[in-house]
């Protein structure tokens, strides 16, 4: 069988990070090729190289499409050849109709005047090809996520797609929508359209993929052929996570005390989709001097849980109780949660963590201005001392504390966020992806800070998508999936395989449960 | 030994003059522009600009703009805008006129009621902005129409006046002279010598404290130049005014307010929180700041200052007219932006807004003396606003 796509020796470096290191990927004509790997393994980066988001010249290596070497300067170039990528966040304009979205940037026009009759007719035809029966006049905002995904695919078809790339297309879809989408991929395969499917859901991959390429830490681990022998989940998980943990985490003698913080029966609904529960019946506790990890895939509801807990800064219809030292505490506003000893360091430091225009000093004291003020008047010299103190303790690399945080590297920005919360002096610190996007050295320093915190008798809740990090830093790990805690294990007994299994089995259980409900519903209709 | 010990402490303070100037280019640039504009008009008007009479007029004409610019700066720093201030000026003027002229109220209860009414108007608008998340542009655009309409209704389309003499003094009065010299207002000169001296004393104290904490600060040469300049300018203005009627009452009010707002924005937790709110509302909120309440109070504050400006303006005209305050909001907002405030919030200084207001004021006044028509005045003011903001954007891109 001929290859439609050959990517050889792709290496892509960002300042300080090697995101892809000599990656090879080969996709055959008319196959469904699954691409899997942990968060941060380099899947998205590889697809951005392929689609020209990172233009030719910003990476090393060679791309051949249908035998010809190609050098894309942008997405327009790759689309011209029929390589279409559908991102996880859909690129549709919600308040425009399906037709308008289908031909956005590619309008059915003559001399600048859109021929709406032709456009609508063509739209209907494209919708039929993806199995949608909605009127092309419908607004995108009025159809569900599943149908939106199909509109994206229809849009790809309108561009004469040869190679369709889907980035976690079923992540936000329910069972029947997912099945419809996978069936569509199989149909495309018969028509000779190749696909690359990025997915975390191994059962789906087993259903449709011809071959599987596994990425880990920016390198190709292996490519497996699903037709040679049925591939077990164990086999794939082993490929995904098999890496060493040597000395990337500072040592700490863990010595948890009595229970410091406890959450009982915590629930929260989606802020917009009323009635959709995103956090389900969470019971969790943290001991003094303990680092508790929360593992889970992206979208598992970990951030949503943490933010709903921290002064209801996410979600609505929030129910549940929080206890500090055995006493129930009020966490209904951010101020109250902070006054009761909670702190939450966000995963999105640029949008939620820092005032980027302000200097380090002002950011450090922001959550505890009263700590450097007397009767509302700021003591400037004291503030500078505080900032300098944290600069020394956390080794924030900067020219001085008057430097704007926008000019700091990711790792140093993260340290400023941590400084802010350390200065607020919390009992329990929730760290949400504290090491995302920062280099190994800075990670080590942040782990050291975490160790210091628990050594002082505080509790830390560490949310991380990097399993090795959880295993290396946490004392105990909760596993979260689809808004609920599905497993709990001491870090000493945990392994990446165990955690992945907990996620996968709960996912398949949930899937099975949903399927059963759907089946019951169908029966009751008949 | 002591030299060795001092060395590291000296290090941060030894920032080169060039570097310091570069990072504070905007501040000095503003001040230098104002001085240059004053010098230019002083020259082309053959010295009319700085005649004591004209200087007094300049202060009186701009006082209400400066006072509103203080509130507007907070609103803009918080990430909002208030288009309704001109209409509030008109409405409060009308309200005060009705109370004093038709109901014969004394001017003190009138002033109190007017300021409370201003606060209530600010609260009403701030409520929609802060708690209902309706864009301030829209809420205050509505307010602009509503309060313009209400002032028309209150006055029934007529001008109402004149006011009691005590009320007029708010705008047209001068501070009394305690020395009793004739033909020369000694109190004014004394105040204008004492005030800069006290201010310079404060900054020297601050410098000493910063020195003790080894914190980088303005190079000594610049500090001396600036202090000498400040002293010279204030003393000169004081001298000029003392040869006329002395310090206008309204200048005292304005100076006090500038001092208070400069202090609040720079040195208090409330001020700091407003900057954080405008710089990144989500981060501010997640840091435990009640962003909604803070937004709300910036509008209440704006309402009070607009009411005060309304009283001053009415007192100055000695009559309340339905047209009072029309397009004031544009001058006030322009003053803030010329003064370096960012339209996206989080950036801006009280001193900048005040200097911005005076740049506009001096240009208005100078061009009027030259006999330039209102048409070209507007064109030139528009271009100056654009140029000032272009300079900001250019500066930011380079930094």
C-alpha cells in the first residue's frame, strides 16, 4: 500500500523545550491512523507542523505528501492539498448559520456577491454526506456539539479533503454521537479518504483504527498494526507511559498528620448548560503535611472542582461541605475561602493568575495587600521587601522586582503566582497544573517549594495531567474521570498503568451505563 | 569596610540616568509637553497667556474638567468609561438652581443634596455595570441621554438664576488675605511658597527611606531639577496670582482633591485593587478582590465628582442652563487618555490626567486668545489626542 503521508525526522524546539525529537509518522492511502500519547507527548505539535501552523523552516525534518516533498507556509497551503485539521476547540462562528460557516473564507460567490441559492444547495449536499438532516439555515449555536463536529467535517469535505485530521473529536460527544462520527470515518475510508485520529479513548481506537502510532515525550515510540494482532489496552498504555522517573523529583520524607481539610459530597453544574453536572459527589480529604494528587485526563473536571470549591469561582448550583480541622468552613466567596485558609493557584497563569502589565512586586502582594498595609495605606518599602524576599526564596529570575510579569518566562511567572499565594499564607494550597509549559529545572524548583509547604504542616492538593509528576510528588492520589473520583491510592502503590486503568475502566463503565440507558430509552419508545 | 558593605546596596540605585529616563519617558514627556505648550502660547500671544487675569481664568475654566478627570481616571483604570458626566453636570446644576432659586434653600444643604444626588446617579449606573455586566459604554450613554433630558425637564427649557452670592463664591471667590497688604495678596504668595516646600520635604523624606531600603529611585540630578522646577513654577504662579486677586477658592478645592486622589491611587489598597481590576479582572477576582463592588464604587465616586463639577460650573455661570456641560465628557475622557491612561484599563495616573486636562485647557485658552475659531480648535485638539495616544502605543511597542 502506498503512503499518502510521510513525516520523517521531525524535530521542533520551542525556547528551552524540545517538543518533538526526530518523530516519524507514515500514513497509508485510505487508512485510519490513530495517534496517541499522554498530554504533552507532542501530538498536537506534530499536527501543527503537518498543517502548516508552524511553517516550513521552523522545524527540522521532511514531509512528503503523496510522494512529493512539501513546504507549507501556512494552513492555506496544506488545505490546498487537501490536508484538513479539525481542532478540539471547534472553529465555528456560533451566531452564523451552517451554510455561512461551511463556506467561511471560501464563499460561493461571483465577483464578491454571494450566490445564496447555490451555497444552500451545496450545503445541503455536504450535510447529507455527513448524515445531518438539519436545515442549512440553522444557527450553529442552536445545534449540539456532536452536530457541530459534523459541520466541521462537512466543511472539510467542501475543501476536497484527502487527509482528515481529527484532534480528540469525541472528547465532548456522547455515545451515540461518537458512534456516528466513527461510522462516518469508516465510510470515508471506503471512499479513499485517509484520516489521522487523535484520541484518548482506546476502545474507539480499537474499533476503527488500522494502525496506531504512539508518541511519548516528543518521540515516536512505535507504530502498531491493528490487523496483525488485536492490540490490548495494556500494550498501548505501556507504550504511552514507559519512562523512567530518575531523580526528577526532590526527595521528601512524607509524614502526614491528622486530617486538615475535608470535602464532602461536592457537586457543581456547568455554568451555562443548566443541569449538566460537571463535578459529581466528590469526597476528599487532605492531611497535615500531605500532598494529595488528583489525576485525570483533560476535561475530567478537576479544574472545575477546584474552582467551584474556591469561592464558587466556577459553575452554578454548587452543593457540598468543606471542613478545615474538623470545623465546617464557609467557602461561598473567594474572600471567605481565602480567610478560611484556602488558596487556588490557577492552571492558566496568564489569564487568571497574573496582572501581566503590573510588576512582580504588585502581583506578589495582590492576594494579601493588607499584609503590607496599615489602615488601607500601603507601606511601599515593606512591600518591596516582601517581593524581594520571595524573589530570593523562590529564585525568581528577573532584573528586579519592578519588572513587568509579562516579560518573565513561564517558569518564573509560575513562581510569581506561587509567591502570591504563599504570601496569603494558606492552610491548604490547591495547585492546578503548576508545571505546565515550564522547563525541567523550574519544575524541580517548584516541587521543592511544594515540599517546603508540606514540611510546614500545610496541605497541598496537586492537580496534574503528568502522571510521573503525581507519582513523584504526591503522597496519595485520587483519580478523577468525567467529574467523579473513580479511584484513590497511596502513591507508593500507584503506577501509571494503574491510574490509566482506573480512568479507562471507569470510562468504559460509564459508556456501558450510558449505552444501557440509551437502549432502555429506545425500547420504551418502541 | 563600610564602602564594601554599601556597594551591593548602592547597586540597584545606580540605574543610569538614560535607563531611568527611558522607563519614565512618558511622565517627563507629559510635563515637558505642557511646559512647551505654555511657552509656545506665551510667546505667540505676546505674554497674554500668563497675565494674572488670564491665568485666573484658565484655572476657573478648567477646574471642573480637572475635578471630573480625577474620577474618570479611576473609572478608566478600572476598565470602564463614563459618558454621562457632562449630562450630570447639567442635571446637578439644574437641581441646585431649582432648590436655591425656586425653593430658596441655603446653599449648604443644596450642595449636600446635590452631591448625594450625584452619588445616587453614579450608584444607579454603577449597579448595571458592576452587577449586571452591561458594558459601561452603553449604560452611561443611556445616562447621558436620561440626565440631559431630565435637566431640560427640571428647568422647563429655561435658564434659572441668579444664585445667592455665597454660592457664586464657590467659583468666583478668592481666598481672603490675612496680611492686609493692599494691591498684593500676600497669603497667596506664602501658600504658594509653603506648599511646594512641604511637598519637596515629603519627597526628600521618601528618598531617604528608599535609600535606607536600597530601592532604586530617580537619579539625584533629575530629582533636584524636578524639585527646583516645581518650586519655581508654583512660586511664579503664586506671584502672578498675588498681583491680581489671589488664589481662587476653586483652585484650593482642586488642589486638595488632586492630592487626595494621587494618594489614594498610589498609596492605598483600594487604589491598588482598582489597578489590578483593570489590569486583569479575573486574576483580581481570584485573588479575593470584590471586583464588582469596586467597579460600583468607582462609578459612585465619579457621580459625586461630576456633581461637584456641576455645582462649580453653575456657580461660575451664575445660572443653570439646559445646555450646561454639553460635551464635557469628551474633554474629561480626552484629558485621561492624553495623560497616559490605557483604554483597556489598568494603566493611568492622577498626575497624568491632571496634566492632560491642563494641556487641553491651555490649548483652548491660547487658541481662543489667538482668535482661532472653535472649528479649528476642535481639529487641533483631536489631533493632539491622537498624537498622545500614538506616542503611548509606540512607546509600549518599543519597551
